[in-house]
């Protein structure tokens, strides 16, 4: 017996024209808040306070950050800022190395000369001059 496997399960269905149910609710909620501001406040204050609400509702409905909906980003930002953070660092003392091991390491170490800024400039200058001569 064959069963039909559903495909595209992560794609939300469009209910209100080109909008999903969530997008429609975000837009209607933002419009409702702006309408309440219009009823209570003078028109110049409605424009001043309504723009952030309109931007937030548009971001909730359409904006995606790293292919994640804006509501998840806002939720994670709120959780991060409201939760307590405690960073602990416990410094530990290095373990002492036996003298025999230190002597072996000293003999097997390779000497690497230190290059200062002036020596590096001199070396670069001499290489440039030799290239121009050839």
C-alpha cells in the first residue's frame, strides 16, 4: 500500500491573498494600535508614535534575519537582555615540570632569530633594490 508523503511542510499556506495568517495578524495588530493612537492622541503625535509601531509590525510580518523570522530574533534578543549572565573564570596554577624534562626541551629547541621593524625594513629595501638591478 502506498502512502503520499507530504512535501513543502515548512512553507506556510497563504490564507489572505499573498499573506499568511501570522503576517495578517501582525499587520492587523499594528494597524489596530495605530488606530487607537489616532483616537486618543493629536494627529502630529500619532505620526510620531505610529511610525515605530508600523515599522515593528512590518518587520514582524516580512523581515527575515539570516533566514529566520524577525519574531524569533526579537524573542532571542529579549531573552538575552532580560536573563542574568554570570561569567566565572577560575585561574589554575600550571603544573610544575620536572628538571629532566626541561633539560631535554632546552637541547631540542630551535633558535629563531627575532626580526625587528628596522631589520624588516632593511631586508625589504635590499630585496627591492636587487630586483630593480636585475
